[in-house]
C-alpha cells in the first residue's frame, strides 16, 4: 500500500467536512499547530495520533497517549493501534475520520435532467425574479380591473392595487425567508431570489386559478366539475411550489422530491376534501347550490328539458330521506 | 222679563233631562246583550291548560267550550300541541268558570284547521249546539275566552265573512282577540257558535275557524265513540299529507293568472288562493338598474308546534334590467339578487333535515335558465318536505328574470307536479 491516501474528516451525518491528501509518512494528527492534519475539536488532544507505514507497507494509526484515545468505528473499545485500510473509520474524541486510497472507486454519476437544470438556473436569475414580480403586479392590476368591471361601487385604483399588492409582497417575503433559512441550513446558501421568485409565481397562479375555477363551476353548472377543478388545481399548485422550493433545499433526487411533494399536497387536498365533506353533515337552513351567475357567453354545458331536470333532481329526495333517518 | 227667562230655563232643563234619559236608556239597551250573553254563556266556556308532568306547572293555556252534554270541549290544536308532540311530558287540565280544576283527555284533532276535541269526566248542564248558523256580514258577534290567564272575558266584534284569497277557510272577526282566548267560542246573541277563536293580526283584525269544522270533528268522534286508535302525532301527519294532496289538486285545476315582467310572461295568482303584490325599484343606491318584482303567497301556515309552521306556498319573480352596466357588472348584481332569493327557511334540527339541492341549466320555452331544486325532509312528519325551486334566466347580458317558489309541508311528488305546472307558465317573449 505504497500509494497516496486521503484523510477525510466527517460530520455526524458522515458527510465530508475536510479532506487531506497525504503522500509521505509518518503523519501526525491532533489539535496543535505542530501537526500535519489539524483537527479542531475539544476532545482531540494536541498530539493525538500518528499514522505510519511499517516495513511491509501496512499503515497503522498509533495512539500517542491521548486522553480520549482512538476507537474503530462500529466498536466501543479503545485501541492503541489500528490497522488502516481503504474506508477504515476511526473515532478521535468527538470526530470521525475516514481513510481512502486513490484506488477507491467512487459511485456512478447521478443523471440530472435538463429540466431540472433549467428550473434551478431560471430561478437563480435576478432578472427572472424581477419578471415574476412584474407578473405579480400585472395579475394584481387584472384583479383590480376585474373589481372595476364587476363591482358596482366606484373604486380607487391605486388604493385597490395597494390593498392586493402590499399584503402579497409581505406574505411572499416571509414565505421566501422561511425557505431561505432551510436552504441555508441544508446547502449553506439561502437562494433567497429563487424562493422569492417561486413564491410570487405561485401567488399569481393561485389568484388566477380562483377566478378560473369559479367560471368553470358556472360554465358546467356542476359542483363536481367545479370541485374537481378546484382540488386538482390546488394539488398541482401546491406540488409545483413545494417541488420548486425543495429544489433549493434538499439533497434528494428529482423523483424522490416529486413523490414527496405530490404525497404532501395529496394529503393536504384530502384533508380539505374531508373537512368540506364532513361540514355538510352539520345542520343548516341554507340552500346550498351553485349560486354563481356569469354572462350567457360562458355557458358550456347544454340545458336539460323540464322532464329530464326533474328526473335527475329525484336524488335530492333520496338524500334527505336518508338524512331524516340518521 | 225675569219670569220669561226662568220659564225658558225651565224648558231647556226639562228638554235636556229628557234627552239624557233617552240616551241613557239607549246605552243601557245596547249594553244589555253583552252582559246577558256573558252571564248566560260563561258557564259553557273553560280554560284549557297544558301541564308539564314533572313540575306540575302550566306550560300553555287557552280556552275551550262545551259542545255536548258529555262535556266534550272544543279548543285549538295549537293550545294542546305540546301534548300531541311529546305526550309523555304533558297532561291536560280544564278549569271551569267556577274555578274547579278537572283532568281532561284528548280525543281527536284537526291540525289543518287548528282544532282539537277533549273531554272531561262529568256531565254538564249547558253546552253550545254546533249547528250551522247563517248571519250577515256586519252582524254583531261575541268572543269569549280567558286572555292571558286574567279570567273569563267577553269581546264584542263584527262578523266580516270569510277571508279571501286563502288556502284555508277562516272567518274575519273585527274584534280584539288576545293570547289565551284561542279555542274560545265566537257566538251570536242567541248563543249560536259562528267560529272558534284562533289568531289575531292586531288592530281588531282577528280570525275564527268556522264552526262547521268543529262540528265535523265532534261528529266523527261521537261516531267513533272514543279517542282515535292511533298516536295523535300520526293522525296529524296523515291529515297534513291529505291536506297537501287536496290543495295541490285544487291549485293544479285552477287557472293561472299571468303578468308581464320585461321580456317575460310569468305565472301569478293561481285560483283564488294567493295574495299578490308588485314592487318597482329604480336607481337603487345610485346604481343604474331597474327591478320589477311580483310576489304571491297563500300566507296561511298550519301550526305544527312552537318551532314549526307549515303548509304555505309562496313565489316571487324579479325582472332586473340595466342598459348602463357592462355585462360583468350586471351579472355581479344579478348574482347578488339570486342570493337574496335564496330563502332562509328557519327551522330546528329536531324537526327537519338540512337542505339538499340539485342545480343545472334548464330549458323553458326556448329560454335558458340556471335552476336549482332544493328539499329538506320532515323528521317526524314522514312523507312531508319543504321544497324550494329557484331559477335565473340566462338569455340576455343586460337583463334577467329570477323566480323562486317555496312550498312547505308538501309531498315531494306534489312539489314536483306543482313546480312543473308553475314553470309551464313562464314564457320568454324574444
């Protein structure tokens, strides 16, 4: 084993914190600056151990009479001398070090789709963040305009814009801040612009979808279609937003992230559906039907004749009969 | 000169005295019948009390009157309704004019006309004969009862014939009825029963149940010889079912009146059972639209319990038009108006279920409507429902017609029949 070795200092998750190339022996490890490899840990002695090669070329880690000694990973006993081979791990006080040779075979490269690269780079651009903000402003203006065209009372456009835009900005800033904190912990980088862009885009899409779902509910005159559109769009938006954010604060693969985000938003939508379903069991004297009315040009589904309408309405009787005996 | 003045004064005094005597005599003659009527018939009137069994306290009071030697007492259903709805918790008592308290038993009821027949265990010396009496509008009649537990009172009033435009026959009595007098008799000077005190709208506008319904109730009870063989609540349910069948048949057979609202011709009063009103609104809250409303109602509810009134039919049309609003503004207004048409029919969970609705686009006489049919079932009165139909015309970007029809205490099948008939009367002129 006459080759070069690498000493890797690991964190508690076995991720490499430091890596040292060693091509001549003996090598001293310890906390003091007289060592070849300095390990900054209070439980490591100033001169903790020495790594040397014997006559037959075998590498040994020798305890230099340290306070906490050396322990082979996976065992509990202190040892004076540990034989070093490729991937040997030993504990030095509170630190784990690993030895690897040049011949160590690294894992295959993880394939990364073009889409993933595109998304990540797109969100990292300041220009795109500005574009997202602009989109948000446009959506706000559209909402204010919609308020103008649908509301009968006079409007102050500037005030109305601020009423929509200001709370949105504050919500997105806080939202992006939380995600940035997570990114900072995981990747040691905040990616604030990326999180900010995703937040603004999500809010814009959400605003637009609420109106679209209302029109869909009316156009098809169907609570089922309306609910389907509402729940599926919620599912899609929540999945996309979480996936986007996790792209900047997770080390998992694309498929793993997608599955987790889909699972979470599915759970969220499921809970919302159950809550809405069970709230229907509470006694009410309200008439619960689709009260949306839009101009005739938005009608999509056909009209029933009188007989068909009342035949289909028969199920109402079955439902209330069932309720009356519950 | 002085002598002449004295003579004149003497003449004036003599004439004045004579006039006063004449007036007093006339007043005495007018008051005597009321006194006589009260004196003669008060022993035939009783107070009916519903007593809560566990505490022995009275839960409800009303009046009643003897209609047979065997001490059958006619009163209102609403006086004793608690006993019908929760018989295990209440019992009946009758207080005679002399203050004697006697237990009473319920024999039969007529929930539709708000009547009940009870009996006490004794014979009576005098009672009212329930035989048809014909009197003219404007005739003086007397109502006797025990208002607000203050003792027996007599109220003088005028017979004003049957009320018009109503599903259920009632007599208009121009006199002051007060709570506690319900179930008491309204009689002529000769003691002929004209009706049974039932309700008041204030300002001397009161209502009586025609005596013929009390007579029918007594007749069938005497023929049967005892209480009805089924639970009273079941009897009430069957009567309500029969009643709605009867009035829906009458409504379906009757002619519809029509009114024109904007581009639409819509059904108005059906037969002579409805009272209708119209209303016009323009530039409401400085908003540039015009609204024409037409509202019809039978206005008659059948009392089931303190919490539940039923048996009424109400409908409303509202035509809204605006040439100045854009179509989005107009439809925002139109939707708000539709929400106002979504009647909140208050009721308790113990009596009815929540509403369940079906909505879709509906085609009526070449016009397109967004329509919803909602229903809720009565929990104890099985087979009866409150049904609401609401429609909004979708034929124009700047005008629309909202129609709503509310039927309470009706079978689902009859509600559908009547709604179809109602919609057959909607025409779109364009």
